[in-house]
């Protein structure tokens, strides 16, 4: 498991990341979300050691992460680092060798990854001759090349078409199945919902919430949907009930506690047929929206 503990980074007067702590569990995909400028990239740079933290530390399996550990991490930085004028395969092989792979292993792994991204026949092409989405696929291949022990990916899905997203998701799942902790930032909340076991939310440099989907759902407001005949308007008057939305027979409400839920149901049954009364299980993106208001 990777653990971030109290990481802080200031730029002049501005505190970009303020005592941020969270876990990235092994074998799990952790989504890192927050508005532009929230501090995600700065945090990832500190995890990778490309930016020094003014305080706090990063732990791997309970002990401070070393340069040696970091050399086995896979990192996809925000400013993509490959050379536009170099042939793709040569660059990947070179990067693999920097990670102490043999030339032969690096070449076969690079070719395998390019094929996974439908770029198997483009290895001799210069990076700049590829579309932006395909350049992005090569960047992803670069971060996965050396079979990393930890993956830190800054906006890995931006600019990818749906087929490339699916290939990327398959590849990442293969890594989590082998126990690799993955932290990825994204503004695409549908992908966060689809992929994440864990969520970390930053706002203006501070941690707003973090945890597994189940932990975050347990802490989220308890919302219920109720559908009654002939009309649900009366729920507005119920004690312990905050109405989120009422339209005709349907209402979405937030309930103070279990008693309020039982009272609401009893009163609804006394008024007529109840067609639905169910707890709404919030998605991770709804939880994010809820805590970011
Ligand atoms: P985005 O979603 O837009 O990529 P982010 O959450 O990754 O945003 P950061 O890039 O970490 O946010 O930026 C956090 C804050 O720190 C911003 O206000 C940014 O302007 C500031 N910042 C980041 N790097 C530097 C730097 N090298 N010098 C000065 N300020 C910086």
C-alpha cells in the first residue's frame, strides 16, 4: 500500500497542497478528483519525488519510500515527456533500458503494449506524426513498460477515444489484479464511477474526503426515493424530511434517521398505495459533487 501522510507544498504565498493524507491500497484503483488547481498534480509530483514536499512523507508498505522504490513506479506526468521527433519504438526501448530492462525485453514489451493500443505497425514512426490521442496511448505505454510496482497517472484518459479508454481500462485492471496500487487523476466522473474502488477528493489544496466506495456511501446523506399515488407533494410537510426533488408521484428526500424513514413510509401507506420506497445508493461522482459544493 502507498500512503501519503501530511504532504504540504507552498509556491510563494500560496499553499498548493496543505497537509494532505490518504491511502492508495494495493490492488485497487483510486480516483483522484478535484477542480482545476485543487493540487492533484502537485501531490502526484511529490509522490514521485520530482517535487520536494515542505512537510509530510510518502510511505510504501509502511516505510518511507526510497529513490529505488520510485524507480519501479510508473508515472504518467501532466506534461507528457516523450520526444516528438524520435521514432516511437526506439524511445520506448530506451526508456525501458533506463528502468534496467534488457534491450530485448524492452523491445518485446513495447511492441506488445503498442499492439494492445492498435499501434503495432507504427513503431518506426515519429511521435509527432501520430494524432494526439495516439500520442497519448504511447505515453501510457511508456508508464507501463517496466511492469511498475505502483502507478501514478495524471489525467491518463484525457483525449482518448472510447476504444482506447477500454484498452486502457483492461490494462490497468491487469495491473490491479497483480496487486499494483493505482492512483489516477481525472475530471471524467463517469470513468471514476466505472473504475474506482477508492476515491480521494481535494479542494483548494485540502483533502475533503477519502476512502472506499462503501465508506464514503455510509458517510453520505441518506437519500430515498418514494413513489406514491396520487401525489407526493405532502412529503414537504413531513418532519425529519428534507425534500431534494418532488415531481408528481415521485419524490427524492433526505432523511434525518431511521425513525424518519419509518414515519414517512407509515404516513405514505396511510394516504394510499406506495409503489416504491428505496434507498438511493450514491455513485462516487455524486459523492464527489456532494462534498465539493
Ligand atoms: P488541474 O486539474 O487543472 O490539472 P491540479 O489539481 O492538478 O489542477 P495543480 O496543478 O497541482 O492542480 O495546482 C495547484 C495550485 O498550485 C494551482 O493554484 C497552481 O497554480 C499552483 N502551482 C502548481 N505548480 C506551481 C508552480 N510550479 N509554481 C507556482 N504555482 C504552482
